[in-house]
């Protein structure tokens, strides 16, 4: 099922959080950096509803929000890192946490296989 992020102010956050990293660390990361830009504009680029047709409406548990996956894919391509490194950065790198809109102590992906590059390759090739 489609997992969703909540919109709080100008920042999107996952349903279980209030966006601490966005508010407290945006100035530290730099609002004019790539990471700060994503923090401020990711909701304009990626909305969970835009991906709804790819998910079953009434079967299974909620997914990682697709807007979070899309933002992670963009960060991963920008920083040229593997899925495992993307997971580590999402878990521990303040710049990534601000860009993703997750709490400082949040670990958004249970495993590196939840990171999006493999899924993105399948999606873009027409396979699911």
C-alpha cells in the first residue's frame, strides 16, 4: 500500500515525525546548498499521490513513501553513491536528513534493498 508523507508548513515529513531536521538544521546545512534546496522544494517535485497508480490500494502494509524514495534517488545520483551508502547517509548524514525531511534519529530505510536505485531501474525499463 502507498505510504505517505505529511505536509507540515513548507516541509514534508513522514507520518511519524514532525520534521525536526528541517527546522533545526536547515541553516546549518545551508539553505542555498543542493540539500537545502531539496528541503525547501521536494514537495513541489515529488508528491506521493503522483505515484499512487504504482501501488495496490487495499493490500499489504504501507510502503516507504514514494516521495521519500524519489528524493533519495536524486540525492544518490547527485552524490554518486551505492544503495548501501545511500542508506547510511539517510541514517546518519545531517545534510541528507534535512533534504529528506526526516528526524535526526530516524532511520528511513530498514535495509539498503529499500533504497530506490534498483526499483528505479525496473520502473524506467517498464518492468515492475
